């Protein structure tokens, strides 16, 4: 990461319209330096040249994406504004699901 001179965050704003009114679950899966990055876990291990089976197993267990879930309510208007701020090399998967359908 030290080869990158700029460490700006990227801001994304999305307006979702024509949504059915009701309660939604908003799930977010995140891969970044602290959650889900096998490269960063490998660096923390000391950058071994060759991985033993138990080390590979450790990396596999440690590299699950971060996860959050919350409920939101969309009123009769039927729209929602979604914002996300991402760090360098960060990935987010955001899933919006209408509940009880």
C-alpha cells in the first residue's frame, strides 16, 4: 500500500426510486484491510514464502468479509438515498431486500 501516494476515500451516493413502501433489510459485506483481506492477514503473519497447510487454513478462516445488517423503512414516497464511503482497495456489496415477501 505504500506505493500509493494518495489515500483519499471514495464517496458514493445512490438515489433509489420506485421502491415498494415497507420495511427493508440493508445488508453490507465489506472486504478491506481489516476484514476479509487475505493479503493483509498474510502480511500480519510475517509474509512467509511458503505456506504450510495449517497456515493456509488459518488464512482461510481469517478472511471472511465484514458483515452488517440493519432495518430501514421506506415510506409511501418509495425512495431511499444510499451512501457509502470506501477506503483505498475497499469493496462493499450492499443488498437491499424488502421484508415479508
